């Protein structure tokens, strides 16, 4: 079972933690990273056992489990965009008055009503989950449906297929076997998803490909129109690429080859280098009109996540979203303004340090009005 299936079939407690415990390792349900038990992992001079280390990995690589889940497609969460934004602000600890201002909601009473509606949704979900658990014990005819792909950019009834149907589709469109050539690209969406799932297996997990290499793989599948095939793989979320198309990689749910064996000492040294993180302040700048957005982060390496949000047009700042659509993501640049100097003091508060540092740069650059994407009155980002 791959990580996508494990993610979707994990218990509520496992999803809440963001990882699953196996016999000899812990598995991150958000990206597939495995952490072996019995190994001590160093981070910034401190040694951690495996269970603590997987939690630190989730915090540093994903921010939090909540942040990961809140960015999933509506097909997974069942939330409207409005409800999604509200939950995000609740999670940030905003009070009703602050939420009213940030979301331009009529009154705090309206915010409280939204809280009530979401609470009702939670109660309904608990009852529904209980019913489905009880149903598993009785329903002996339920099909084993294909897993909904976490990275897919579109969602429709193509996932409504069981494994028996999947075998029939593969035999129909790959008459010489799954490793042979594809018969045709003309097929229903449900069949296309099954076919693309199989084609994605021809790419190696964790490997970076240039466009020529991707084309060579796809020509062996369907030389007549490998370009369309490449587009489908991206559209359906199996392949990811950089905005300029220079690099492609498998948007899969495992991030390393389990068969790959590395020297343990070298691996830990490399791990130590990779896990050292810097907190700091950075800006997103519109090169067309000079407007900027200033943000802080506990881990500057997570800026790449913001780049992805920007490229997909899903950044939480409303004005920035609008101008991404107008100018295109290539018009925006990321620049680190200052790295937070961490003091050798066990009582040093990184969050407080970042807040002060962000205030300094807000005062210096004044990113309000025509100069930026922050609201002049509240001195906060304008969020959707």
C-alpha cells in the first residue's frame, strides 16, 4: 500500500499526528518520509530519538498537520473556500473582532454563527464516521475503490473505479501488457485516470527529469502524441514541474526509494546539514509595479511552499492573488530580507523575535497602499 492509500485510510489519531507507526520505522503521512526506529537523529547539536524526530520533521517540512490539511482540495475536506479561510483564522488564534475585519464580515455575531455552523459540521462528521465504521462490519459487497490522488488538480468521478475494473481497463488499453505501448488516448476520464496511474510507474520516485527525458519515457508509451500525454500527467497530478518546464518529477507520495541503502554515518551527516534551519523575514515582490508583501517564517526553506502557492494562484493574500492572475507568477520574486539571529539562551522566543523583526521591516519598507499588499489601517495583509 503506497502512502496515498495509507493517508486516506489512516485513523483520525494518526492523521492528527501526521505520522504512522510501523514495526521498524515511523512514516510521515504528509510526504512519505520514513524514520527508522533505534536511530538517534541530530538537529542543531541536539540528539533526538525517532519518534520525536518525525514530529520535528513535520513541523519543519510542513509547518503543521493543520497547515497541510487546510491546503487540500475541497474534495478531501468538504469545506467551502469561505469556511476554509475561517478555520485558518481560528487556528491562528484570531478573535471574532479580528476575523470580522480581516474577512470584511458584517458583524462579530456573523462570525459566531459561522463557528456554530462548523461545530454542527463536526458533530455530523462524527456520527457519519461512526456509521461508516459500523457499516464496514456488515457490508461484504463494498468495492475497493481507487484512491483519490492527493496532488490531482481536478477531481471528478474518474476515481469511482474498483481494482477489478482497473485490471480490465489496463488490459484493454495496454494489449501487450502494462509495460507495452498504449493503444489510444481516446478514452473516458475514469479510464484515463487508471491508465495515467500505470504510466506514472515508469518514472522513478525522487528523480528529477528534464523535458527531453520525460518525452523519451512517454514516447515509449504513446509516440503519436506524447505531448498530450505529458500534459495529462501534470493535469491529473502525477507529474510536477517548474514554471519554466526545465525540471519534472514524480508527484508521488513516497520521497525515497526503500531499496536504496546508504552508509548510515554519511546519511546522518547529510541529514544534519539539511535539517539546520534559519528563521527570518522575506518579501514577495511584484517586478511590474514594485509592490511587496512582507512575511516571516520559522524556516526560510519553506519559502518554496509559498512559491508553489503563488504559481497555483492560491496564496492567502487577496490582493496578491488578484495580481498573480493579472501579471502571472513569473512577475514575482522572493527575497530574504534578514535572518533572525538566534541567541544562545534557552528562554529565547523565536516567535517573539520574528514579530519584532517583521515590525522593523514593515516600518522600513512601508508596504501599504500603492507600495504593497498590506492594509494601511490594520497594518496586516489583506487576506481572502
